């Protein structure tokens, strides 16, 4: 993967993920986090929750230690957050919404400025 591609992916990922590794880990440990998302396979864990665990690992790595698989996941995270933000519910109170909880599993809290 070219350095320019990695730089672009890193920039996009940093814009999409606005939670720290510690914030995201605390969130993933909550009942609210585990209550949302599409579950696949027999693990009982949603795709977003699994992604969140991977994001925590990525956030804790040094840039030089990131693998091509990490960059592929970072790109996936950016795409998901971008698409999901466009689906914001019409109602004003999103604080306790499944929409927000799902985004937070992917490392983005829409209420955080």
C-alpha cells in the first residue's frame, strides 16, 4: 500500500473516530453497547461491537506498527461512519437512540463536538 493511501486513510479514520481508546473501551463494556447492532454467526457479538474492539487495538498501536489489515479496517470504519451519519433520525433526541449507540460502537459519538 502506498504511503499516500495510508495517509489518506489515517486522516479519514481520525475524522470518523472521535472517541479515545479508553472512552471506546468503557463504552464497549456497557450494556447499551451490546444491545445494538446486527449479530452474525454464533458469537452473539454484533458486527459493530467487534469492529469497536478492533478500533481500540488500532488506536493503541503506533503508526509504524499498523498493518495493511489495520488500514483496511480503518477504511471500512470511515465508510460506515459516513453512511450512518447520513441516516440521522429526524427526531431531535438522539442521546439514547440505537442510531447513536451503533455509531459509538464504531468509535464515533455524534454528540461529541
